[in-house]
């Protein structure tokens, strides 16, 4: 049973990539929180990601859909929820192109359900919290993709003032959810914060994403697929650095504010695959079946048809969270990608 003297927060979607890194970090750092994890365990959620906390006395897993209002209301009542950190989302762009309705349902309707229940449980009326609930906060995790795409000018960066211009059903659904959260701040005075992050990488990421796909296919000797010309640019953020940023914003971010969290590590997809292949060539050399001579993993790179609506460049200006909250990424791409490769080598039991 939870310690009733602790504050209970609801975190959603924590069997997924970022949440499953966040929960162990958070329960280890803070002794005064109970955490309830609500996750529907879709294809992207895996309880194996949370093995290290599954028996923790301050952690509780509940399988369920964030769109299920009756369940969400039950959780708020049963555990006296005093805060929400909302990770749960459909997030794979390719899947959103094939089946956009699922993204609207989860990302838009699910976010609405969560925040509307929070408002009704915590507040008497607009701008008036119930006694004892004054500090309750709703933290919404979003993405830099809501801002659209950038030019090739390295000085062109996403800031918190960049107008929204989503280009895929996924980013449009996330932009919609951001607007819902903003509306509850402006209309009802609910204590909300939003964080928009750049591309995360690190342990526990789903196999379908770029970096795990490169590593997995390389180690299996399969073609490594790269969209289009491979020159799409992303700003890469090590997942634990993101978790530390979320922690800061949840605790000391200003009510109603948006904070962009980025790694200042811009790379083209070609640079990513080249670096991973170089490291694997050093760590786990590959040999030709015919001659037994060393061959590079780069030989496996294959260019495939580009995805529809593929944004050219994302990059975040993290000045606001750095200057106002004191956040700074601990990992650069070189250190983070080595840790990531080592984790996947262990996962695949490759020595």
C-alpha cells in the first residue's frame, strides 16, 4: 500500500520509451511521491521496461486507456491524485500516415479526458482550487514536431514563440493536445506546463525508431533503411537528460509556460548511421562470410522511398529552460550514442 503521507501523481504511458526512463529516475530521486502509471500497453508499451520498479512500494501500474473517463475518475478518487505528468501518446509518424484516427483518439481525446477530470477533481470553479489542492499541476509532454520544419540556416531554431505548423497527422494531433492544455490554463486557471522536446534516443526505445533500427539491422546483417537522401536533420536529446528537464519543469516551471528541451546535437540521418556503423566496426567488427575479412557495417546502408510529409529539419533553442530553470544536458551525442549502443548490445546479448 502507498504511504498516505506522500503525494500521489499520475503518470501516463510509462511503459513506453521516455516514461520508462523517467519513472525509475523519479522514484529513486524522490521519497515523498507515490506514482501511479496508467498505460494501455499498446504495441509501443512493454512492462519489461519497468522491471526495476515493478515491486517498488511507491509505484503502482494500472492497465487502461486514458480515453476511459470512468477509469481516470476512479484513479483520481482512489489514489487522491495531486499531479499529472502526461507522457501517453501515439507517436510514430509512419503509423499516423496510415491510420490517423488512432492518433486523434489517443492524443487529442485522451488528453482532453485527463485534463478535464483533473480540473473537476482539483478545482471548485474557474481560477478557484479546492482546499488542499492548490499546488496540483498538469504537465503535458509534447514534441518539437508541432512547429513544422526549419530552413537549413543553422541560426533558424524552434523557440517557445515559434508558430505551430504541424505537417503530419501525428504532429497535428500533438498540436491539438497542446492547445487543449493551453485552453484549460487560460479558461479555467488550471496549473499547467507544457514541454516540447527534440528527438530522444537512449535505452528502452521501441525497435521501430531510427537509432534502434540502425543498430538492430546492423547487428543482424540486414539492410539498414534510410529514408530519401538521408539528409533530414534532427536535434538529438539523450533520454535521461529529457527526464531531468521534465523533473525541473514539473517542480519549478512557471504556471502556464512552455519550455523547449533540446540537446543542441543536430545530425543528419546519414551522420547518425555513419557514426553508429563506425562505433560498431570498432566494438563488434563484422566479417565477410566469403573471405572472413573485416567489412564495414556501412555496406548495409540502403536508401528507401521517403515518407510522405517528411520534415527536413528540426532544431530546438533550449535557452529558456537553461537560463530560467538551470537545466543543461549532461550528455552530448558522442557520449550518449556510446551508452545507447552498449545498452542494445546487452539487450541482444551480443558480446
